[in-house]
C-alpha cells in the first residue's frame, strides 16, 4: 500500500510539471539584418531579461520538477529504447495531431541538454539520439500545439558531452524559420557562438514586450505567448532628412515610429521655415515648425518638433518609405488596443497608459473624488514608470503651440496631428489624437491648421 501511494505521489508531481507553462521562444528578423540583442520585459510582473539575438527564451511556470514516472509504454504515445542508454537510443512517438512539435531532453535540474523543432505528421515519428552525457535520469518531452507526451530516459554514460537528435522516419518537412533553432542545438557546445537558453518565470496570460536591437536600429513588439514560437522582428530603416534615426514599434501588424518626428526638412531636403515669433506664427497660412519654447537643446529629445497643420497638409516630411499617420490608422490603433487587453482596469476605453511613455509626464495626484474605481491609478501620470507603455508606443507629452503662438502643456499633453482634414472646406482643420496626464483615454479631436502639434510616422 505504501508503494502504491509513493507511485501516485510521483505521478501527480510529474504531471503537474507537464501542465505548467514551459514555452521555448526563439527570434528571427524578416530581412538579412543581424539581430544583436533582444530585451524582454514582462509587463505583468515587471521582470526584465536581456538575451543575445541567437539565444532562446524558455518561459517557465513556477512548478519545479519533483519526480518522474515511467511513461515508456506504447499507450503513452512515446517509446524510448534502449533504456538505459550509453551512447545511442531511439525515440518513437505517435502525435495525435499534425503540426509543429518541439522535442526536448531535460535533466532533473530543469536544464535543457538537447532540443529540436520540426513539423510532424499524424503518424509514427522516429528520432535517433547520439552522443554520451552524464549518468542520470532525464525527461523527454514532445510538445505540440494541443498535446504533450513525456517519457523517462536513463543514461549510463560517463561523459559531460551533449546529445544530438536526428529525425530518421516520419515527415521530413521542416519550416524554414524552424531550421535556425534546430541548428542551435545540434552543434557542439564548444563553439563560443553556441546559443544558450535563458529562463524567465511566466504565467499564462502575461504580456511580454520584446525590444530587438540591430546596430543603430531598434524595434518593439508585444506578445502573450501560449505555445512554442519564433518571434519575427520587422527591423526597417527609418531615417529623416536631418539624419535622425527613429526606433520603431509594431502594433497590429503596422509599423509606427516609436518617437515623435523631429526633422527640420522636407523629405527632399529643402528646409522647413522655423518660426519663433508669436505674432508671425499666428498669421501663418503656410508650412512652419518650432521647438517648444524655442528651445531645441532642451526639448528636441525626446519631445520632437511641433509642426503646424500646413506642414501636415503638404506632407512628405516623414522618412523615405513612411508617411504621416492617418486618422484611420489612429482609429485602428485605438480599437486594437481596446480589444486586445491593453486597457487599464475594467474600462476597455482606458488605453492611454498603454501608449504613454514611462517618463516625462507630470505626476497626477487626485484632489477631487475619482470618477470611478480604476481612475485612482489609471491616469497616465500615475505610477507611469511601472504601468505605462505596455504597447511599446512610447508617446511623449510634447505639449503644443496654440494658433496665437503661445506654448503650453509640456509634460501634461501628448497631441498628434493626423493627415486627414475634418471636411472638404478650404479652411478646414485636421483630426488629431490626444493623451492627457490626468486621463485614461486616447481621445480624438480637431483643430485649426495654425496650431503646432507632434507627428508620428507609419511605414508605407
């Protein structure tokens, strides 16, 4: 009776580990651009981790491996023989579904000693294990999108070398994006460029922000992983006529500049008029720009330039291959964030914090009674360092220049022109989009072209 109880405890412990999240994430670039560094931020827990571009991220649940059970039976769907092994063995399994599968061998400390990723059919799959590793017990996991098979491998080896896996029967189809991750683990570990696995604690539903760095270029995207996958970054050149290089962010498949535009020239290189005088500004009916309080040294970075609406109407100030964001693109951004869990608290419209930068905003303390339970901490200027910018948009509060030439609201308001007029009338204003430090929503407005606002660019 005691033996039976022990087996039940060990079995339950093992299957608890199987059910915990244990996703493998590798990284690629959509072009031939080299990937230097990937920074991972868990926007839910505040954890951060920096990896080399060739590394693999292992998202792990909080449950430790506390025991194993011998699933080496045909009914379990996986068979390993000879077992124990010395320098070779074979893994046979029958996946219940066709699709991508990750086969991993893990020691009892949780360290991955062998790994491969392939497309497998719903038929018998056979893999050859070669090499010799340290004596001990290992777990063999086969994980597909909706299943996991597990077995025990005992090694009688006396080496600290590595085991490689080779597919010998079954479908030989391998996705091109998967070949990279397979190659990482099939080479000898003596290579100094050999990829390593970096672990991060992860709970299902956590939102991760991935920042990819390639030389002078940087792009951001977010994801809520629920399986093994390859994160593909779209790293594109974004350089204006002044030579300013812009970081980018991908949201809902669209690539935005992650910074406010700060060029002083049209895309063809001709200069934009700089107007500092308030009287001259209020009488303008043609393109012009300014720096907040006429101080580029203090406000160029990170707030950018304030452009009047005539610049927007003229267009062609964004880097080559990019355009001034349209009203439809802003609407799409708002709707996507609202529908995909970026809102703060229970109000689906409370997405302002998700696009606001983590610094630069005035701190907001409540003087009056809040309008709702989420407002206490849901305003952009509240806890901005820890709760803002879950989308990676990094919207800075660049303030504005009014139609009469006066400056206001630096640190309080981020307001961006869209490239769309509110009507077909000759003197029509433009639609714009606003975030305030004391509010939770991304609002749509309209203003005269004589005003000076910030600009964001979108890839064509």
